C-alpha cells in the first residue's frame, strides 16, 4: 500500500511538472519541430525528461536522502544537462561519451556504489569476477545501455513504455527483498507514467503532447541500468547478471544490429537512420499505436524468456549461449524482412515506370 502511495505521489508530481514546463518550453523554443526524419505534425515540447527527473529528485531527496541516492541524482543531472544541450544543438560524439562516462563513474560507481563486479558463471565454470576491471566493465555496460535506450527513442511511447515495463519486472521480483530500493523504484515508475499520460497516443489525442528528448532518453537509460546492475550484483540479488542482459534484449539487439549494418554500409555506427525494428513495423503497415504494442510485446518476450530460464534453474552458460543464438536469429530475420521490403518497393517502382501502368 505504501509503494502504491509513493508511485501515485510521483505520478501527480510528474503530471504537474509536465503542465508547468509545457508553456516554458514553448517560450524558450525548447521544442522539437517537424521535418526531415521526424513524422510529427506540430512543434512539441521536449520536457518529458525534465519532468521525470524533477519528480524523482524532488521526492527522493525528501524520502531517501542518502549517499546512494546522491549518486543516483548526480548521474541523472549530468545526463539531463548533456541531453538538454544535445536537444538544443548537436553535441559531438566524443563529448557525449565523455560526459556519460563521468556520470557513470562518479554517480553510479563511486557515490552510488552500484558496480558490476560479477558476470556469473557464463563460461560454464566458476563465476567470472572482474576485480580491478570492475570500473571498466561498469562504464562499458552502462554507457552501452544508455545509448541503446537513446537510440530506440523514435516513436511515441516507446522508450517510456519499455522503461515502465522493465522497472515493473524488477519491482515485482524485488518485492519483499532488500536487493533494490523499493522507494526509488516506485518513485521512478510513477514519474514515468506521469510522462506517458502526455506522450502516448489516445483516441482523444492523436499526437503526443510532449517528447522525452535526448535528455529524457539518456536519463531513462541511466535509471534502467542502475536498477539492473543493483538487482544483479548485491548479496541479495534477485536476478543473475546474464538475466539482466535478457531484460534489455530487444534494445541491445536492435542497437548492435544497426551499428553493425551501418559499418558494413560504410557509414558511422552512430549515424541516424530509419532502419530500427519499430521503423520496420511502421513500414509494414502497422499504425504507430499497433507498432508500439507489438514492439513492447516482443521486448516483454525477451524479458520473460530470461526470467523463466533463471526460474527453471538453467545454467548461466545456457542463458548466455541462448542470447547469442537469439541475436543471430534476430539479425538474420531483420535482413530477410528488409530485403523483402526493398524488393517489393523496387517492383512497385518498375511497375509505375512502365508505360500504360
């Protein structure tokens, strides 16, 4: 009951923050304009990330004013500022990576004491202990997840819906344990739902009224990887490290597949394009709403697979090999689907150019 009250409180604060920030964003021009790769019709405030962050910070400082939460807040603020700068003017990739590394190193690793120290028995023998490589692996994993979440944020409700789904899974598993701060989880999920109330398309609002922006997607990535590492590394861990990888299955596979395909096409792995899984769904004829539901169902399937395999007692090496095989199948499937779509488009163009057609 207390958890529900905390989530409801965070929801209300997040909604209030959205309503207050909306006109402020219009006044200062902090909006996303349509055009180019962007398919929305109206200028939309980029206040989602700030609303979520303000809700969590305002309530968190009053309820859990600890060093642990201070680390959480420091990393969140650094990424919020980075994303805000990137929303206004493109930030070079080197600076983005540098600030993300600082956020993880100072906020997560040093102040928050949330560290990746054990990879589990992924080789089939004893647990792989990182020792002196803990910081390196923590930064690599966290920065990778942060950017994966940032890269999937290309459709209304996608990053926010995925974040709510993943945190719900961790919250359900952590209930009754001390593995993860239930207070922080409740504040986070309530704040995200407050944002989604304005970001999801509904019969009453055909377009999102606010966007996350890079500030929001970077913050959500940081929050998710924080909880995932915390849940898998504490003495009272509720998931194995390799299970945490399954929780991020679809964003990780989509990001790795895209970065690899860009390199093979002679492009920068960080270049933007419209070849994400959600783009494929929309180009296949699904409306944005149905594309979102299908995407979340697939992402939930990855989460369910990882949790169920752990619950059934499958060894870590089986979960690891299973993830690699699934990733290979994902890449093969995406290649086939994109080639078929490209072939259909080519046939249609030839038909349109045929005299008398």
